[in-house]
C-alpha cells in the first residue's frame, strides 16, 4: 500500500494490538480532517506534559524559601528528580509502545501523571516533593507513544511539519505555566499551582480514549512489507538504530538542544527575579509572553518551514535545524548577560522564537530513520536523551555553576554557559546530513530482520 496513492479509513482488526484501528493511508499532499483532529488532541497532551513537568520552575523561589534549599538542590528537583525515573522507565515503555495499543497506553499515562502532579501540592517537606516528582517522571516516560501515533497518521514527508506543530504544545504550556502559575502562586501559594494541573489531564485522557482510533502501523510507509513486520527483539532494534550515523548524530544533537532549552525554562524566572528585581507574578508574565507566546510562534514558523523543505528531502530540513540551533548560542548568551531588563526581554523574544524551531522537526527526521516496529524504542531513546541529559542534567549544571560562583545573581553565568551547547548540537545536525538520505533508503527498502 503506497502513502502516495490511497486513502482508506476502513477498520482493520488483523493484528494483536490492532483492535479498534483505522487505516489512514493518504496522499502526502492531502491529510484527512481526522488526522488533524488527532494531532490537535496530541498537541494538547504535549501541552499538558510540558505544563506538568515545568511547574516546579515557576515556583522555585517560594519552594526554596519554604524548604531552605540551595541552588543545586533546586536544580536537582527541577531536573534529575524528574529525569532519572523517566530514564529508568523509558525503555520498558518503548518496548510496550511497539507492541501494545498506543491509544489505550496514552490515555492511561496522561491520567496517571496528571493525578500525581496534583499530589505534589500535598508535600510537606523536600523529600516528599522529591518523591512525588520522581513518580511524575516515571509516568511521563510513556509520552513517546504520542509521537509514535503521529507517525501512523502523517506520511514521512509531512512528519517534521506534524511534529513541529505537536511540539508547539511545549512553549504554549510554558506560557500558561508562567502566566497562570505565577499569578496562582502569588495569590494562593505554590501548592495551588500543582492542584490546578490534575483535572484537565484526567478529562483529556477520557476524551482521547473515547474519540481516537488506533491506526494501522506502517500503513503510510513506502514499503508495504512494513505493515506485516513484527516488532524485532530489543537488542536488535538498538543495534539497527545506532548503526546509522545520522541517527547517532541526531540523538546527540537533540540531547544538547534539550539541555539548553530545559535550562532556559528552569532558570529564566530566577534570572528575572534575582538579577532584574522582578516579583514572582511579573517575572512569570514576562516569561509567559517573551518565552511562551513567541516560543509558540517559533514552533509554528519552524513547522511551516520544514513542511516546505521536507518535500525536497531530509537534507534541507537538517540544514534548517542546524542553522537555527547555532543561531541560538549568541542570542542566548546575550540574553543571560544583558545589563537591563528591557534588553533581556527583547533578547528573550528572539530566543523564544529560535529555540522552538528545532525540537519537533528533529524528532520528525528521527522517526523516519526507524522502522515501523522500532519507533517506540527510538522515540523512548530520544526522550531519554532529551530528559536525562537535557531536562535532567542541564538545569542541574546551571544551578551548580551558579552555586560555585556564589549563587544569587551568578545564575546569569550558569544560564549563559548552557547555550554553548547549541553550537555543538548544530555541528551534529550538519554531520547527520551526510548519510541521512542513504540511511532512509535502507529503512524503507530492507526488512527489519535483514
């Protein structure tokens, strides 16, 4: 079945995990409305996931004051407390994603992490809050099932665009986190910020379960045999993925941009409060607009750009990602070290736009470098890299550098140092261009067990 020629939404009940499935093979130039509906719900789930994992960032200062924490402790709470359990759970979830009904899995984990996030507001000490955050990290390790589902609703040439839209949920979440969260924290305390996060996730999980169908795996691939292939053994999947030079470069590059992005979101509020004397609510509003709103703009602009570039192949997409990544370094450093609030805000707008152009398109290329029944593991590896090395290690390094330099306003130097990683990431994205087309042909033409 070719993704270029047919549209078949007939039910298919042939596979062990394919009950309540929908075949959605479509021309690359015409995406059915139902696929856009599913992408909308998945983008809302992306928003909620980012909202829940970032809530600590907006209330770091009141938590620090109540529990008398140091910057390294705050960095650990904002990063590794979430990232380490996520890492331990990622690969088991990846194994399940390639074998189980993804619609059901997504609905379950969204409800679970939303309820645990609400429980964070009940913590009476640092240890209790730490354990609750670890539980949220473990539950969110099922998140890559969302990207796997997108790969069976959008054909390869449209995936970087679809993933760019999907990733716009992230900056939108940060807009809500810092605008709404800062206001709620100032009016009712930091615990109320966590309590408000639970109900929307539970409601969305029910809507997703009752209105989304599990698509047939591989129906949009150029190789019709992909539909028939069983999921290969775990070690064989790892061997296949890391034997590809493009995948390895993308894996490293994605982890590096995740580190700078996570450090930005974790510490930008503290930068505005400590260096520029802003209150919690005002700092939240500034981050919401300059980082969140313009981050959403950047995600959409990036999706539109790679939507056009992707029709010419993956090399132009990787060129775009590399340039955007390297551009972020000077603007990010300048923002961190800017002497005035106004200069910081203007530079934050630029950083918000540029940093949001790359993660979704990078994921779209990576998905296409994995065979149909390897995508769960591939996406879990990517999330592991982005969460542990990015969301986990990045904020911790930033906090540690700040602490080493005396804390307080030294947070500007810790934040600036993480943007150096964007140059390194850009070089990996450029290196991936050399082999990506040849490796894509291997993925599309050879069976998984060859």
